[in-house]
């Protein structure tokens, strides 16, 4: 009787365990628990029969896994919903990025347009325009800009400088200043003239052309020449030979060549000697084609030395040696010829390659010793 009681108690105790465990464990855990319960009762089942309530436990244990298995597809659908949400989020981010890029591009375009407008405004201010003089007032010269608008050249541009006032009805060039006053567009006549002057000087410099200037001042080391702007003429660049006195040249007009130019600093250097040398070389080249030995040429004495005199033949210098000055004895060449003296000489020797010419003066007259010997 004790064994039967024990078996019933064991069986009854085994029934509630499967009912409480399925709600807390996974299907696999419940199955293992059921297996363990079955395993534990195997030894008792060999001695006693299992009651009906024991057979209900496996059915309930199997129903819970099936219910959970049926709910698995619903849980599996969650990742699909998450992917769709991710794609939607990506779409929103892409639209936001496009909007940001469009805004940045629009801002950059606005900046470029502002810079362009500033450049155009600056360019328009530096632009030279032609206008017609219509009136003179105390404020300055009034000009017609066209389109029923007028401009004003301030009177200070004429009273404070040497710029002459333009004639009535004259067409002149002016430069915009970007200023307005009393309904007038303020213009500059002086800036336009200066700009054209610099363009002229720059063209002469690049083309190595001669330009006319006026000596306006004598300073240390040279002269100041007005060629539209003040230029420096070094004393050594005035003539082919050094000039001792430059003071008397003020007020004279001369031809010069621009040798150095720095517009930013307003520095201009000119040379008159460069033009003279170029002219001399041209004359020399032409003269060399006409000279020959035995030819009588005309020239003037440039300078006298102890051994002879140099005679300028018009582009090339020839040497008139001491022994060829006279048939008689000569102590010093200055006893026969003087500087700047004009005379005819004969070409004794001519070396075209070396550009050397030997001249004779006594050869133009008969040798007196020949007639003396004959007599």
C-alpha cells in the first residue's frame, strides 16, 4: 500500500511541472524538460502503470511549441518592415543632401554674380568715353553724356594743373570716377589724358621709337625732359661725346628714346645718345659702300692728338697721321689742323672689314722735293 501511495504522489507531482514551464522557456527548452520528466519516471514506470493525467502532459507540451511556431512568421516579418524603413530613411537623406547641395550651389552662384558685378562696375569706372563740351560753370566743365544726362569735370583739374581747358563744343575723352554730385556724373579729364600719355610712352618703349620731349629742368647727373610725364635724361646720354655744359639746354626740344620704364613707380629714363648712335651706324653702313682708295672726300676734324688728327667723314672717322699732314716737318698736328676745321682729304688705305681708313692731306698737293730735284 505504501508503494501505491508513493506512485500516485509521484505522478501527481509530475503533472504541474509541464504546465508552468512552457510560458517561461522556449520550445526547445520545453521539449528537453518533457524529455527529462519522462526520463525521471522511466524507473517508476517499470514498476507501476502511468495514470491518465500523466499522458496529458506531452500533449500540452507539444501544443506550446506549435503555438510559438505559428507565431514565428509574424516575428520574421519584422526585418522586412525594418528594411523598408531603412530605405525610406535613405530616400529622405538623399533628398536632404540634394537640397543642401542645391542651396550651396545657389549661394556660390550669388557670390560669383556679386564679384562679376563688382568687376563690371570697376571696369566701367576705368573706361574711357567720348563726350562733348556743352558749358563752363564755376564748378567746372559740363559735358553731354547722352541719354539726357550730363557730366562734370571739376574745375580743380584745370586750376591746379597745366592742363588746358578744352574748347567749347569739343569732343574729348574722359574717365568715370564713380562719383555723383548735384545731379552730375563726376568725370576726370586729367586721368584720361594721363592714361593716353602712358599708352603712347609704352608703345614707343616697346617699339624702340623716338619721342619728342622738352628739357624742363637741370638736375644733378642730367636733365629732366617732359615727354608727357617727367623723364630723366642722364648727362652721359645726351650726346655721343661728353657734354660739359647742360645748363643752357633748358627749354629746348629734343628727340629721345625711352630706355627704362616702370609705370607703377612712374619712373622713366630716356636717351638722346642712343638715337645718335643708331643714326651714325646707318650713315656708316651707307658710307662704307661708297669709299675706295684714292678717293677724295670731305670731312671735319673731330679731335687732334700728338700723332695725328681724326677726321669725321660723315659717319666714319679716318686717321690723318702726322707724317701725312705736310711735305715739310711738323712738330705737332695742331700746327696744321684745328678741331672742327673742315677740309678735303684723300683716302690712302681702306679696310672695309675692320672699318679703318687712312687719310692724307699733303698728297693733294705736288711733292715740292720732286720739283727741287729736277731743277
